[in-house]
C-alpha cells in the first residue's frame, strides 16, 4: 500500500506532465514558425513591395467564361478574375500566376493551373505590366476571400507573401457570383503607361 | 581560512589556457559544420559565381551538367563589341516609356564544347539587370498582326550550333561551328537607364560580367 505522500507525488507528477504536454501542444512548433512566410497584408489598390517586385491588385471581374488566345473555358461555378499590376525591382522576371491562391474564409484555397493559358510577364525592372489572374471557385468562397501572392514558388515557403483583402462583402459576393458573362484576358503583355 | 594565492601561474585564465586557445578553432569548426545548406544548396542554385572581366572581353570557364547527366567543361570568351540605343531591331521595338538597346557580342569557344542556351543581360549602375528576350518589346510596325516573339535567344549559329544537349545524349553539330561568331540581341530597359555592364551566363552558379565598351 503506497503512502499518502507517494500517492500525492504521483498525482503531482502526472498533473505536471499533463500541464506540460498541453502547453507544448498549444505552442506553435518552432520549425513551422521558423519556416512561416512573411505576410504583407494589404487592400485593393495598395502596392505591396515583396522581396523582388511590387504587386498591386487593382480590381475584380467575374463571369462564367474566360477567353484568351481564342480559347474559351466555361465553368458551372464562377471565374473570379483578379486585375493586378506587377513590376520587378531587381531583374527581368515573370509573375507565375499559377502560384497565386485565393483563400476563402474557411481556409479553402483556389488556384493553380487555369483551364486556359495565362501569363504575367516577363517584364524588366521599372516597367510595370497589367495582368489578369483567373480563379475558378464556387460562389460561396467569395465573401471575405483573400488573395495570396508569393515572391517565391509557393505561398507556404519562407518568403514574402502579399495577403490582399479583396474587400468582398455579401452584396459584392452576390453580384460577382451572379455574373454570367465572358471575361477576356488580353493575349499580349499590357504595359502600364508611365 | 585560506587566502587564495595571487601567483599569476594559477589564475583561472592560465589554468584553462589550452581550452581557451582551442575555443576559436572549435567555433570555426562548428560554423563550418553548419554551412551544409550554404555549400550544397544555396551557392550552387543561385548566381553566386560572379566572374568580373574588368573590360569588354572576358572568359568564362566552368564545369556544368548537360541534359545527359554528364559533366562537361566549357571555356567561352565573350567580347562586347557595342551596346547602343536603337529605335527598332528586326521586327521588335520597345514599348512606350522604354528604350531598346542593340547588344553586339562576339563569342569564341572550342568547337567540341556545348555553348547553346545562354542568357544575356544588361546591368545598370544600381545592379538591376535587364534580360534579352521578349520583356518590354512590342511590334516595331503596329499594323503587323503576325508579330510574335520568343523569349529564348540564340547564342550559337543556327546552322552550326556545335554539340547540343538532346534528351539523353549529346547530338553532334550538323556543321562544324566556327571558332568565333557574332551574337546580336535586343534588350529593353525603362527610359533613363544607362547600361554599365553586360552579363552572359549559362548555368548556375557562374556568370561572366563584362564592361560596356567606352
């Protein structure tokens, strides 16, 4: 029969282990903190200076169809087309639109290879271009959605990521989601007049 | 109560002098041991090997892996013949607000070396670089509906490229490449940019940086 003191010691040790492991589980893992991207929050119209370029989201369009190079893609959901300008600051570069993500408030992400070819660049430093990035998504992902633009090859790398609040409230989401038209994406690079 | 002796040969510093001396090399060893990422990842996979020519002529000697997975060597001598602003070059011009530069180079390399697939860039005084390709270019003739442009540039003669990397093996040249040949490319910079150097590069990490001729 263990003594009272031994029982108390056992309970205290178990309780301490429990408290310790709870704190440990609640704290972020040092590796994920170390490898987390550097987020730069911004709104539509605000330029964001990333590691090697400047991006500005300038507007939104939506539709059921997108067109580029005589190719048309049709969706049962909706195409959200983000208008943005891009300007490298160090060297001639492309902004690969396939690495951009639209993130819904519940964490769902949309992006990747679009059903038609898209592109943004290359352009030399100091010569901004206007691009259109299409995202095929269900209308319920629109309210409160954010756009993630990484400086590197993905939005999860330890690198700069612009986090743009697209400013879509319920009314705007309804309007964007109800659009039935076709959005034309220019074939050629559009240089922004300076 | 004992009084510590004040003799200099029994101070803490003196008693531990061997370890104190070893501290510096041990710290250096620890630093070297943690440089794995720098040496095996960062340096080979970035343009870390700057070769400055200190003039308009220079030679890049590098070992590189070709498409067949084998390591080869090349020694390419590049001469910047001229860098001059032009209104158009071939069917290309610069977009409004930008300047097109005609860059004339002469390349020389042994005929059995692989020289295809280079990039040519102009550098300004602030270190920004502008790559030859389609960036910033528009049709010189706006009515030309068939204008299109590739982002790749040719740095070897089209009919005599020398050995080229195929999918699994090196293809011989259909015609023997001359010992030296001219390369002309167009580069677009924003208005007001003055190029001070030319970069010619093939594979990371080494690249050749030349001065523009006076």
